[in-house]
C-alpha cells in the first residue's frame, strides 16, 4: 500500500505542475481469462467489476493514470473433476500514454497504451469435502500478491462522459511458481482481460 500511496502522490504532483488535467470517477466491467501452461488444471475467470478514479494530464498527447478497486473471480477445474472458486480483490493501477485522433470540443476519440500493476488485498479460496480434509487443493499462498499487465485501448469522450475499451495482456505470472494439486500442475498463469469503463469528468 505504501508503493501505491507514493505513486498516487507522484501523479498528483505532476498533474499540478503540468497545469492541464482532468479527473473523475469511473466504473468498469471486465471479462477475463487465464493463459495457462500446465497439465490437467483449467481456469476461467468470471465476470468482474471495477470502481475507481481516472486522471488525464495533457491535451492532444496525454498521460492517463488510474486507481481502481477490482474484483476477480476464478473457477479452476482440476483433472476434469474437482472445481475450486477463487475470488481476489485488488487495487489496480494502470498508467497509459494516449493520443487524440479526433479532438473536437464535444467529441474526442483517443488511442492509448501502457502498463498496469495489480496489488491483491484479499484472497478468498473456496474448498470443501475430501480435498479440505487432505489439504490437496489450491491455497491463497499459491497466488501472488502482485501481478503486472500491458494494456492497449480506445477511448471516446462525449461532453463530460468518458468511455474506454481496453485489452489487458499478462506480463507476470498470476501464481507463485510451479503449483501442483492432485497430480495436476501449473507452471505459469498469465491473466488476460477486456475492460469497458465509463467515467465522468468533474474537472
């Protein structure tokens, strides 16, 4: 959390120094999946939501930092039989560099790209039955406290409203090294997602 606070403080200081910025709240919907390298463990990420704040620094070329509270729901299928539900809650910090292709007074169209850091603040791993008794199941410690992604997207501004469509690709693994459960294994897992956000410019 200290790193997040320092990053937010640095961004706000830069915005004040630059003198041309926009800030506002936003909500988002995410459809995600995992790219897995492993045997007999499959994963699907459920639909998620995000709630946060975005900022734009600059005009035709702009920097866009965000801070979002993000939920991630995952269903892991082990050896085609056993299922586990994993719910992670994270602070998501994207940072993008954008360019406005259309820059009219009321309507603006932008493209952007950058990187995202996800800091996990809560892990809820569901397990029951025989697996719970034997301890042979995915555990909270199997999932990293932070992971990183790249992002590309398109944004549309209409008056005070901002809508972004983004693709996130995994850079770092979602899990801590090799994970083995009930003879199934994961050597790497990278999260990928599409996110749609709707924001409102208050400044």
